[in-house]
C-alpha cells in the first residue's frame, strides 16, 4: 500500500475541481486531484457543452494563467442580450456599452477550457493528479480525512473537497442530504451554422413550453440550449437533422436565417438541487456537488467558479490547516446567499414562464416590458449577470 499526505484532496477533476486544484497549487498548497476518467481530447469538432463565462470569472481564470492560453478563434464575446416573452415582439435588451464593460460575457467550450486548465496543472509542482482513479473508502477523524483508492493508494489530508458532481459520492459518504426537485424538463444542446450573422448577440425566448437560448460562437455559428418538458423534448429529439434545424429556426423566429447542425443534439434532465450543508468537518462542497440550478440564466458554471474563488482564498489564508472548521464555516456563510439567490430566481422564472395560466402570462410579459423601461433596474440586473 502506498501512503501519501496532502493539504487538500479534491475528488472530481471536471472544470470546477481542476480550477480549484490550480488555484491552490499556485498558492503552493500541496494538492491531489482525483478523477475517475481520462479527459476528453480536444479536436477540430465543436463541443456542444459551452459556457457563458462572466467578466469577473474571466479575470479569475486570467489570473491563473488559463484564459489567455485559450485558442482565441474558439471563444466569442457577447456584446448584447435580447430577451423575448411569449407574446412580445419587442425584446428586453441589455448591452455591454450601457453596462460600462467591454463585453457582457464570453462563450467558451468545455473541452477547450478543461484542456488549458490541465496543461497549467501539469506545470504546477504542488499538484498531483491521480487519473484514472476510483475512490472506495473515505473516513474522517478530528484532525484529518483518509481516502483509499482502488489501486491501494491511501491519501491523508487536512481537507477533502467534493467536486464530483450532482450525484457526489463524497457528499454521500459524509451523510449530507440534498433536496432535489425535478423540473420534468430536459435541456437540449446543439451547435449550428447560421446564414445570417449573430452580431455577438445572445438571444433568449421565454415561452410557455420552455426556454430557448441562442449563444454566439465564432463566425456564423451559434450554440443552442432549449429547455423543454420531457414529452416535447423527446419528440424534438426524434426529428431528422433537417426537421430539427427547421424547428429550432422557427422557434427563434428565423432571426439568423437558415440553420445547419454542426454537432448532434444531446439532452440532459433538469432539476434544482439544494444541499443541506456546504461543509462538514474536514469537508467542503463545490460546484454541482453543492448546488444545481436551471440553465435558463447560464449561471451554473459561474456559481461553481465563485465557489472556487471563495474556498481557495479562505484555504490560502488558513494554510497551516486547510480544513480549519471556522474557515470552512466562513466559506459556507459567504456562499449561501449567492447560491440561494440564483436558485430562487431561476426556479421562479421557470415557474412563471413555463405554464398556461393567463394571469401569469400577463404578469410575465408586463414585467419584461417594465424592466426595459426602468434604467436603474436594468443596470442592477446587468451587474448581477456579469459578476
């Protein structure tokens, strides 16, 4: 049996876990990153998993020497957002100029970012990556946590971080419960070429049967996220490519002309998930292990990156004991308001728009029109979106 000791062990090597490892490693905190599967290789194909990264999180990634390593021909700035209700021809419009920023957010592919982060990790001596590795046992004492891997390796650490997704194995070992509320919807994602330029505008339609978003990719390309109730989602996925493209174009009022698929559609179930706690002795939760939100605001990854910034900063300040309980409680208190606000807003918007109640229909469309006319409220919404 091989025994190793670390300041922090992170279980889950996806984007959030990998960024946390890099942030800790750059602070010279001895860190192990545990991942069960090898990362996907980057290639010329476009990734259907894309994220809208806020300017604040772009600066965080730039500070880790990651953002500027991305292929600039594969990332796109969003300069404006147009949002429609289900009975309005006039969109609620936001733009970067009015917000006093260069761009509202940046669109980047999951594989592209993950590859750059892993490259940075490989050149950071304080980080050791165990991949592929399977966790089989996890125990806590007052002073440390001990993680056993299937290959016989025993890892002892001051802090375990659960970054292993919505169905977190680590969270389950700690006995932390979650409250999961399904939306009975699926998020359908796909990328397209367009016959008309997108003009760096993110477009979103709030409809009674779901939420459709078109996000700009480089040149005449867009990425789509369409949240639909299960029955409608399943029917959409049965369509052949031509019919699928035509249906998506019609749902978006043909604003970008003819659409052609460049990645096959994929779907994932949608739910809101709240964890009973973000920390336990010698344990912290980040990313999807800590929270799930509806993708209609595109903020799931940004929430996870804000988890990372908060936890990495607190650990760096507590470098003598990365699992200091008072420091962990400070992390939990600091993150709860942000997470609760995003979950409440996205849950409320989904319920407000995705229904047939005529009174709520009047309310939601009147509300959109009112927001468009109240400049201070618009500025507040923009400030929240770019944080």
